[in-house]
C-alpha cells in the first residue's frame, strides 16, 4: 500500500505567477516506479502533466514544458511540481499519482486557480 498526501501548495495566483505543489509518499515506497502529476479542469477530463521516474527521468506535457519542473527529495519521500509563468488555462485540481507494478495510487488533489 502507498499513501500520497498532497500538502499545501495550491491556491489562488495571478497569471504569470508561480506555485509549488508537493506530494509526500508513505507506505511501500520501494514499490513505486514513478510519480506523476495530473490535473483536471472544470468540465474536462483528467490529463497527465508530468512524470518523474525512479531513475530521475522526467517528462512533460507539451503545454507546460519550460514552465513546470518536476523534482524529488528522496530523503523526504516527496515529489514537487514547480509551476512558473502560470496561465489561466492551468487552472485545475492537481493530483499526484504513484505508479507501482500492480496499482496506481492517487492523492486527494489540490486546487490551483490562476486569475487575471
């Protein structure tokens, strides 16, 4: 079992601003192959945003490349999503997910609202 807690980091920010989301994992950490961030905007399907693997490889949705950075602190079992130059279209509930061989575990989600 893996538990994910999305700590404070979301909130309201003006367009062009920055936020950093964090996702702390506990439980069977050794079973996690990758951590992903997804988001879901109102009325839209959940979409993938970024991935960081056990080996440290990262990958990003095209629309966030150059603006978002996914990173991790192994000592804290925490993954971060640094979001810069935020746009109105980045408004969504952001979820982290832990991929294991057998299951995907999801965090509870944190709201990010970008305003003009």
